[in-house]
């Protein structure tokens, strides 16, 4: 049970750290919009990869 609580805590922490960067929040809202409009689930990993490429190439995270 303790391991499960730690695991959930780590997941929540990683999500909150992503929100520190505005781009992480934008990517999350985009994924939420995909779910809200009931678009196919295979779009979510594609959006994740595209957001990762955009963040890697165009956003200076220093």
C-alpha cells in the first residue's frame, strides 16, 4: 500500500512540475481537448510526440 501511495505521489509531482513550464500546461490542455471532443485515442501519443519535438527544437528551457 505504501508503494502505491508513493507511486501516485510521484505521478502527481511530475504533472505539477510540467505545469511550471507554460508549454507543459498547453500540451495538457490540448490533450484534455482531445478527450473532451472524443477524438480517437491514437491521436494522444502523436500529440505528445509533436509537443515534445516542438519543445525540444523551439523552446529554450534554460
